[in-house]
């Protein structure tokens, strides 16, 4: 028979946990966010050569002094640039849905980081510079919309599939959250694999708190099937890391194998092609989650702790398969 005292205790924990979550949501909802969005991509697409001086005056940070006006005149008239602008216009006839996602993100950032300055949002085209699809500066957020046309878009045919899979508008707000997380998560104190894993786990946890409505697979950049594989094989992956003696290894090759975006993780086993990439980030995320469940530090205090301490105090136990 179930112990009635423990049953009542669990009910109290559940009640107060819900109340705490509701209270946080209420506080976040009260935060006012006035989003300032400029569609430079649209303005540039509709510009004539004579409009260049006015655009330079309005957006001086987008027109380096080292480039003469003739460069911009040529770009306005370039057929490829016209095609890119047309495809962006099709994909983003409005920015309303993305704007709502950014408002929610900025509310949560302001909740955890009240000193955060709301940047002016400027959308543009970047010649598919997917490595710099989002740039978050102190007062500006630049978003290259031509990096979010969908993984099967013809512009992305020459791009590796694992990269193109990420070039979708559902990842736009997540990419902004990633850019912010990189600003608040301190670099790892050492080069050990466990510290690197926890570093990325911190980033994912920060994004989880800033985007509570976003699914885990979107957060990490997996498909649902890849996330399911990671969860089902978490114990086996952890055993591989432990028995292989690589937790405290500083070999630089471990990053490309288990932490970096790639077609898959590289265990050098038959299961490689089945595995998702960045499996070390996934494990680091579970370690940080376990730490937050088993300790009293808040988000800021956790971020300041070294990765090894977080790991040792996390009491992390991988989920068993099956």
C-alpha cells in the first residue's frame, strides 16, 4: 500500500511546482516588449540607383565606407540578387509570426536578464551566408532571411544536407536565442571533453528557459526521430564515453566526432549512420538538467560553475534504453 504521507508530499510538490511555473509565466507576460523591425531586405529590393544615398543614411552600418556607391548600384541591378530578394519575399511576405516569436524570446530574456537592451531588428539578405545567419550586437539584431527558405530550396542544393536541414524559418527564433546564449555562457575553463559537453549543455539549457514553448528537437536542431534515438541510446552512449576513458580527454578530435554539427556522430562503429550529430551536446544538456534538479543554484549561479563541478554534483544517471 502506498505511504499516504509520501503521497501527500508529492501532491504538495506538484502543487507548488505548478504554482511556481504559473507565477513565472505571469511575470514574463507582464514584461513589455516593443519590437522595432526594419525590413531592409524589402527596401533594398525595391530601390533604384538614385535611392542608394538615402539608404546609406538610414542604414550606415550596412554600407561600409570602403565600398563605393557603384558596388551598391550594381548589386541593386544584379539578377541573382533580384532572384534572392524575390524568394525571400515569397517566404516572408510578412514578419508577424517571427515577430511574435521574438517578442516571447525577448520577454524571457528580460525576465532573467533585466539589463538586456532590446535591439533594433533589421532583416536583410546575405548571399546565403548561413554561417552568420544571425548577428546580435549591443543595439542591433541582423537576420539574413535568405538563410531560412527551407532545406529543399534550390539555393541550398550545393550545401551539405545536414547544414541545409537547419535552414528553415522554424529555426529563426532559436538561432537568435543561440546568439544570446553564447553571450551569457562562459567559455569552458579547460579543454576536457566533459567540460566541453557541459558548456554546450549550458547553452541548450539557457535556450530551454528562454523558449519554454519550443520543443527539445528544435532547440538542439534534431528531427524528432533523431531526438528519440538520442533518448533511447543515452545509456549506451554514456557507457561508450566512460569506458572509452574520454571524459577527461583533451583530444581536439573529440569535438568534430561528438560535438560539432555533422552528418552523424562518429563512434567508429556500425551504428554511426544511425546516430544524430552533436550527441555530446545532448548528453551535456542532460547533465545540466540533472544538476538543476538536484541542486539549489539558480540559472546565473549554475552558469558560473565549472563544467566538472556541475558534472560531479549533478548525480547524472542516463536513461536506460527500452
